[in-house]
């Protein structure tokens, strides 16, 4: 029986995809104004459970689900997200669902636009009502103000940094006046630490108004700080339901992965200097929200080089510009030879590969199977997975080699799937990220750019991904350039770290330097001359 007074009760909910059991016997309840933290490894079933609550087509189109969902006092089985929205459930998905060519205001009030009367209505009916843009802007500003974050309501989504897009998504749900339950899937994954602090306080304020919240996050400390109770999912089952005061980050992590989680990252040993493989001088990139104005740095062969900084300061623009995805200028040399910029195909010819921070938009062929995704770039750029006949006049795809390679990476990276033929769109976000890494490794690049490699990845999968990058560097000699918002991740993996501030390199330090020194550089300040000289890091 549902709990008396509960807004939401889930009873014995289960789900299978193509014979693969992803949820089994899930039971919990949630009251009005209560914040529930939902944690688990990628593939544990979190997103599937939320898709059930929201009536997503991926559920309704694959046979539905088992069990009962009771919302606001009645049994529900939503056949579409529109039904869930009408009932009072709002959801912010892990991947953005905004219209890039629309402003923040237009996205926030989409399908609920304010209108005003004009005389033509008397003749032609309500379809000729005029948009009340001043009221639409007022509503957008009100929703944004509740979040305590500054966004210009007239800014196009295509010109926003990712943090602003996330706040715009949440503001859209706040503008819906009938919202009783708000589901947030990894809302802080794309936010800086300061932005996440603002959001956490905003969610407390929203809950105080009586709106229940389901908060899904891999940032376990945020879950402890925000939530009233926590549910841990593992392999589709609830393994723990507990109050934050009764646990800590390491206990939660061990429940998630079913084993003890090492709580200390080991620093990378110092390495001898080597020849320069990549030289970047006076480099600029016109990437919306991540503009690079003038960056200069060099990377040594065999090095793991980190690029860090606050959101919107240009750190993501560097890799995107070098790989030709956004208009760029300046000089970039690989192995002493200047490369042609604004040429994505040419960057592959020069021995470079890229794992983008936008895995769905740039990194993957979503409707294709895993093996095809892993092999595709290597097939194009390196003629791998092709059999030649008649002296090379005829080439045929080597499906057996593709299958064998995919199987190897599925095992080594722990990609959770039904088989190498499962479509990538059906994988969880973390498993999609692992496919992106596998695709890059197969190319066997001399230089590998990786942006936000562990964004949206749980603690267990994060270790697999970082170990895979370290292994590619140590065993294959791949020079790796990692861009990340996680400073401690960079410090545990890299030899040196460049901090980007206001589109420029504010300093480069050995990863072993204290975290406070990197923090000073992120604030746009200079380190004392004694520290700069000691670091040997090339403060610019």
C-alpha cells in the first residue's frame, strides 16, 4: 500500500530492455517538499527509473514496465512526457533539450507563451493572438531570479556556456506553475563549483515551497549536503536507503560499486623532459561561451598535459579549436611542422584525435551499434577494418575485426551493454563516454585530446576511464591533453596543468603543486615570483 501522505510512491517497479534486466523490485516513497538523492554507477538504472516516472518513449515504446507508480494520490502510467507534465512532474535531463536558436526567455516559456488580445481575434479566432513578449520576459526573469543566478534572458542558447544552459533548463521547469515534483538528472555535472553551490541553495528554496525533488548526481558530497534521504541503486536494485547523517561519501561509493573504493588518488611520478610534440602560439578560438583570446603553451612527447579553469574562461575552446570544430587562428605546430587550422580532417592526418565534451552532438553515431561507432573514425582516417581486393581497387568492411575490437574494449572499459550490436543511443551516458574513448584509442593517435572525460560518470567508472587514459599514455606512448573542470582529477593524472583565465593561459604548474596555487591562477591572479620560479611551469 502507498504511504499515507506521500506525493510519490513506487511499488515493485521493474524494466527489461531487449532481454537485459535493468530494474527489479524498486520500492520507495517521497513526500511533498522532500529531497531524495538517487545515486548509483552508470547503468545502475537511475535514468531508466526516471524515464518511467516521466513517461518517456524509450519506456512506452519497449513494452512498458512492471509494478505501480502512485503520484498525488492516484495510480498513473504516463504514455508520454506531456501527461507527466500535466500531472505536475518536471524533469531536467542529463543531455540538454533546449532550442539553440531561441533565447533564454523563449526556451523557458516554450509552449506556454504569454499572449495578448488584438482585434483580429474577433474575426479569425485565438490563433491570431499576439505574443506578449514583455510578460514572457518578466516570467523568465522571475524563474531565473528564484535560482539566484544571473542570465540575460535575451541571450541565444547557442551563445551560452554550458552552465547557463543548465540553469535555463531548470528555470523552464520552475516557470510551470503546477509543478509538484522536480527530477534533476546530473544537474551539477556541467557546473563549476561556485555555480553548483548556487544551485544547491536554490533547490533548498524550491523544496521549501513544497515541491519534491529527486536529485541524481555522482557528486556524492552534494547529495549528502542537499538531500533528506538517499537511495543507492546497484544493478537495477535498491541496495541502501539511508539518511545523510548516517553515512559518508566512501560508504556510499562502496555500496554503489559493491566494493571498497580507494579514497586517495596517487600522484604521477616526475618525468624527464622530452622533445616538444605540440607548440601553440598566440592561439585564438571563436567558440561561443568558451572564447580563447591568446593562448601559448607547449606539450612534451609522452606527457599527460592538463588544461583547467573555471567555466566560460576558454579551457574547452583550446581542444575544439585545434581540432577544427570552431574557427581558430594563431599558430599550431605538431612535431615541428605548422598545421593548417580549421580543418577537422587534416587534424586526424597529423596524428591527432579528440574525445569531445559533447559526446552526443560530436562524439557518437547514436543510432548505430557499438562496434560501428568504435571503428568508424579509424576506418576513415587510417583505413582500418577494411579488406583490400584487386590491388586495393575494391575495399570491403572487415566485420570480424570490428567485432573483435569492440569486444576487447567492452571488456577493458567495462561498457555495460547487451552486445557489440546494441545501439549507442540505448546506453547510459557514462557508457556512451566509454565508447567515445574506445573510438579514439582505436585510431592510435600520437596526440589525444580529451575534454571532460569523466563528466556524468560514477565513481567506479571514473577509475576505469582514468586508468585507461593512463595505460594509453604509458604503454602506447600517447601524448594526452586533458581538459577538465575537476582540478583533483587533473592533479592525480597529469604531469603539468595549464590554467585558462579570460581566454589566456594564466600559468602552467607541475601537477604536484598545492591546490591553492592553481586556485590563485583560476582567479586571474599571479603567483609570487618565488613560487613561479620554483615551479618551472612557465607562468605567462
